[in-house]
C-alpha cells in the first residue's frame, strides 16, 4: 500500500529547492507545524468554554482563561523563539515587533510575521478560523537585534508563506516560491499528510466573496463590478455565486479550491480597507500567484507594495486571474 507523504518528509525531500539557508528554513517550517498543532488543539476545545470556563474567568487551576487569539499568539511566539531559527517576530496581536537576542538566535537569518488567529469572531459560532504566516530573510546583519527594516519588506521578498486552516479538518497550506502544497492533519497519528499537491486556482470560477453590507461605502468601480457579477448572462456564466464566511483564511481556501475572487475594498469608513498588508495580504498574495492567480489593491500588484508600517492596511482583490482583472477593469473605468 502506498501511503501519503508527511509534511516532514516533504520538507526534507524539497529543501534542495528552498531559497537561502535550507536547513534553517526546514526547521522553521517544522516549528510552525508544531505551533499549529498546539493551536489546533486549543481551538478544538473552544466549544467547551462553558464547561471548562469562559474567557476572562479562572479555570480550575486558578489560571485566567485567555482569549484564543492571545493564546495562539503566545504559542507561536514561544515555539518559534525556543527553536532559534528566527531573530524576531511581528504579530497582529502586538503593537511592536519582538527581537530575540539569546545565544540560540545569534545565527538566525529569518523573521516571521503572523496573524495568529484569523477570523477570531467566528470562534464562538463554530466556524473555521486560521493562522497566517509570512517569512523573510532578515536584511540587518546576522547576530544583531532585529530591526523594523527586517519586517518592512515588500511581499515579493517573502521566502515562504502560508496558512493553517482549522476547519472540518485542519490543513497547512504553504509555498516556498515553488508552487503551493496542502497538507491535512490526521489527529489520530498527529501528522500532516500531503493531500493537495501542486494546488492551482481554478479558472472560470463562479464565486465572489465580499462583505456586501459595506456596499454604500464602496468605491463606484467595486459597486459596478458587483452589479456585473449579479447580472443575468448565461454566456459568461452569470449571475455568479456569493460566498462570504468572514474568515479570510476560510474564504481564501474555498476560492483557491473552487475558483473565485475575494474582495475587501477601501470604503468611506476604512480608506485603506481592513486587511493588513504584512501578515494577511502578502502571504495570501504569494500563495495565489504561486497557484496561478492574482492579487492586487485594485490597481497594483500586492507583492510590489513597499510597506511603511507594521500594521498597514491595504485594499485586497485576490483570486482567479480573469476575475481579478475584470474587477480591476471596473476600477480603472469608474474609480
Ligand atoms: P482577524 O480575526 O484576524 O482580526 O481578521 C478578521 C478579518 C478577516 O479574517 C476577514 O476576512 C475580515 O476581517 C472580515 O471582516 P468583516 O467582518 O468586516 O467582513
Ligand atoms: Mn485576520
Ligand atoms: Mn487575527
């Protein structure tokens, strides 16, 4: 019987194609795998909050129950810190980045940016959430503290990026710039197995994903594009189908598999949109491009944006190439 290969085996087999410090990137991906398993375990218990104690209350050991996004943040930080492959980390949950300066970090060549729990408002209603990560090679000298410049690099400099989705099954999907591969967690064995090799975003997708409640605030080009999606035209497969979960990871994952476009535009209340460039849009942009799709801010390639701050926001149009280009055409015409 031929069995599927594990994530660990895949990393060893493929590290010859990894850019730069191959062994260290392999070890870093293994650390992310470990942290992901730990977060997965906590998320699976979330529904038991009423039994084991709700957030903010003390548990039986007299410890405060932490919010899951803080807990996920702590788990990723401590796991990545303990392994010594990165010199610093930035996260949605922290105002500033952290520099790791112990002796095990003195050779560290990478920095990581994370959204430790994406879609956290969906936890209480038993809907899929995720973790998003982005990895860069540091630009400051090895052996010195990490600097802001290490984190403020354009997405086209990412060495690797990916996400974990904690859904009906838990998956790790990532790219090191050489295609996208998806691994599904087998909880009985405790390993991720390669289930989705060489992922490609389906062209001719029918799904558009956007929070339409924000319609009045949207730019004219996006409003017109949405109306185009809803028009009857059998020749172009319209009307399209609307699907929106409210967890970027889950919306992205579905559209990657089925073909579609995800949009979080700028609006009158959010002039640069809602999503964060460095740990939400850039990693997803790398993945979608590596899967044959496209990601833009409505005009420009996401991966070419020069970031100026850690928590910078950006409008996000991401998915099947022809769908993103159609949305861009409407924006070019109507603004
Ligand atoms: P987070 O839970 O990390 O703060 O991210 C929430 C994000 C993203 O996951 C999702 O696509 C978007 O917010 C949904 O926003 P709306 O509720 O405004 O649609
Ligand atoms: Mn998020
Ligand atoms: Mn988050």
